[in-house]
């Protein structure tokens, strides 16, 4: 018996949004488990490189890749990079995302919103990254997995907002509900190819760019902590652990599923 971490041994993974927060934690976690290669893909190449360098410095295998997931061709290039650089492609963690949280202050409202607090522009931006971008990413990687023919595992980072709405983040909530439906639909389409498709729907996670505003607002942060049964924000690594499970062979009977690491945020009926 060996106690070395090998849950990702022999597997090559692409992680979008790998420069920061949850994506970064996922890239590190997969590498830590012996991945043959991790492609850290992000809009911000310098920060993606920093994650890849951190992995390499710890003895892991990683490359950085600049991608804007809104660009379908760039996603195809990203998948090709994984195969060119590491020889195969087994796992996708799709974590790139934006919150559109400035929506409430958005002054570009085009006057047709009937009291809604977001503009058409914010709606478009959030859907472009979180839903269209996710589709581009999943599709590009799935194509390679189908071509190679050895199956694979796709993990989409959705949100607890995939199922539970909040008043102030309508574009985000809709994008994440779409991410969850995309997950289930692709699970059906890709099962004949041995490709499993699952999602992780985190609650409020600290140490990420996305919750910086909430955490900086004392009242808002206290409200989150108060409602969360475990009494704190989650850690990116706690999400990465759920992702690791779905990415690897331990979840071999999971597809079209979602795991919610939310600290019990949604256990109470309200
Ligand atoms: P983050 O802001 O720290 O990381 C998001 C990453 O996505 C950044 O590195 C950013 O550069 C990248 N990105 C944004 N637009 C991109 C694009 N067009 N192309 C490529 N990369 C792009 O935020 P966090 O929290 O780590 O978010 C990761 C995922 O987790 C997102 O999908 C988010 O919606 C989801 N999530 C986060 C929660 C939280 O509490 N932090 C809760 C539930 C879901």
C-alpha cells in the first residue's frame, strides 16, 4: 500500500478560471493528487502562470494558457494545447465566471427594465461568460475527449444559485441555473462516449475575488455567516475537494449530478 496522493495519477486536466479563487484551488488540488498535467487557463495569463509556477515549484506538472471563454475558438485552442502539451485530456474543471455584482449600481440601464436593477449590458456580460463561455469550454473539451475515445470527466462550477434565487443577482442566478441544466443535458449527450458531466454548486466561499465585496461589507458578511449552519464562509479547497471527487474515478457512478458545498446555507426552509 502506498500513502502517496495518486487520485489524479495519469490524468490530464484543464482548469478554467485557474488564476484565482476556486479555480486556482482546484488546479493545485488536482496537481497535488499526482495529475500528469494541469492546464491553468484564464483570462489573466500572468496570474495563471503564477498558479502553474506554484504547482511546478511543489513538484507538480502544469502549464498556463490564456483563454477568454467567451471566444469559442480560443476554447478549442485551449483543448488542443492540453493534448499537444500533455498528450491527452481526461478532466475539465470549468470555473471561469463573473458575478456581475456591479449590476445594482449600473447606470447603463436602457430604460426598459421596469424596476429591475440590472442593465441589458450586465445581463449580456454575465450570460456571455457564465453560460455561453461554459458551453464553449465544455464543447471544446468534449470534442477532444470524443476524438481520443477514452472517456473523461467534466466538472462545471455552478453555484447554490443554480437552484436557490437571491433578490440582487438575477443575471448571475439565471446563468448558474443554465450551467446546471447544461450539465444535465450534456450528461445525456456524452454518456455514450464514456464522458461523465457533473457540477459543483458552492455557497459563499472566502478568499476569492467573487466574494471580496460581500466579505468587506461587515453587515453582509455577518448575514452570510449567520445563515450558514457551519458559521463561516467556505474555503476554496473545500470546493476543490468536491471537484476532485467528481473529477476522479471515485465518482464513477456519478453523472448529471450536482454537489452543494454550502456549509448548510440552504438546509433551512428560509
Ligand atoms: P474569482 O473571481 O476569484 O475567479 C474567477 C476567475 O475566472 C478569475 O481568475 C477570472 O480571471 C476568470 N475569468 C473571468 N472571466 C473569464 C473569461 N471570460 N475567460 C476566462 N477566464 C475568466 O472567483 P471565484 O469565486 O473563484 O469563482 C470561480 C467560480 O466559482 C465562478 O464560476 C463562480 O461563479 C463560482 N462560484 C463562486 C462562489 C463564491 O462564493 N466565491 C459561490 C458559487 C459559485
